[in-house]
């Protein structure tokens, strides 16, 4: 009886100790969250003072743009090499451009500056003749859409993920977009159709199927400027054909910039930009650059 009563006394004390420990951990975590929220963003939304992009294909202009990534806090190096150096290029509306180059040549930096995930250290990036720093985020994210190399999906159905491109889209609009991209047959093959659950980070779908969903999400947004980071992951032949067919429709009648990892993509582009060591070293059509020689022909 004595031991039983001691146990009745000790157990609540143990529970209280565990609760105190968890409370301390929670408070520390909450303080960290507040610290993160207090950090000023590197890229700020101009808000009401910003301008909106028109609903039409837009051109792009890089005016003497240089970008350096921030120096690490633990680095003693004074100068950080520029990831992009004194880059000037103009892309007219409705042109399909392939960006090629070796790893570390500046392709990804070019894409991030174009979509304003970062701001240039020097120079100006213009979209539709407007400095991207002055464009409202709501308009920029609506009119300029990037499809990443690896499709990013969230837990939910295919319809939920596609609607991120257009939140008020009806099921009829979703099905019409799948049909426009030639993907109705694939959608019908899925057990749940639009209601098919994709799982955490799209884990219930294959790599190629995740890419198809991200392409439909981009298409339903009807962007004026489309940036594609070409997927290189191995997919089955049927899915590869579907991706190619969807891309063909998606890239029609709009400005398209593709980070090309396979040079077969560059062959079909109107224009090829060749990056090397943070600079555009060649600019022209696939056939002309092959005759010209240099970096592009070496890559090819």
C-alpha cells in the first residue's frame, strides 16, 4: 500500500517535469520563429507602389547585369567572384530561347534574376520594359511562371495542385487544360482522375507524372513569360512523349526561356544563349553557332 501511494505521488511529478521540458523547447522554437520573421527579405515586394504587367507576351532585357552571391559569414575572403558578369541581352516577345552552358556557368543565376528570386548586384533587369524591382509580386508571379527541373507538389489531389496556378478554376477548366496539353488520356488512366491523391511532395506519382502536373499548373495560369528548367530525370518512353507534346502546346505564342540540359532542346529553339564563366559568350541559332565553333560546338 505504501509503495502504491508513493507511485501515485511520483507519477504526476514526472509528468510535470516532462511538461516543463517540452514547454522550454517550445518557447525556444517560438523565439527562433520570431527571429526568422524579423529578418528583412532580400527581395522586397513594392506593394501598392508597384506596377502591374500587361496581359500579353513580354520581352526581357538584361542591362549590364552583375550578380555576386553573399559572402558566407565564416569566410575571410574579401572578394566573392561574380556568378554573372556584365551581362547585356534582349529577348523580344514570343521568342523561344534556350540557355546552355556547363555547370556553374551562370544559367541558374540568370533564371533567378529573371524571375526576381534575387536582385542584381549591379545593372537592371527589365520585363516588358519595366524594372522587375518595381513590379508588384502579385503581378510578377501571375504573369511570369517558372517550371522547375523537379516538379514540386504538395499533399492533396491533382486538382488541388493544379489550382495553385489559378485558385478559382473549375473542374471543367482543369479538364480543358489537360485536354489542350494532350493529357486527357493520362488523366483518365488514373484511378481517381482529378481527385487522385499525390501524397507528400508528390510521392504517390512517378517523376514524369509529377512533371506533367507542374506543366498543367503552369498552363492554366496562362503566363506571358514562361521559364522552364528542363527535366533530365529518366522517364518511361510514354511519359516522355506526353511531356514533349505538352511542352509543344505550352510554349506556343508566348515568350519562353528554357535552361537546356540536353542540346536537342537547343536545336528546336529560335535562339541559343551560351553561358561560360558567368558571361554570355555566344548568341544565335543552333545551326549558326555550330558553324561558328567555340564553346557551343564543344558542348554539342
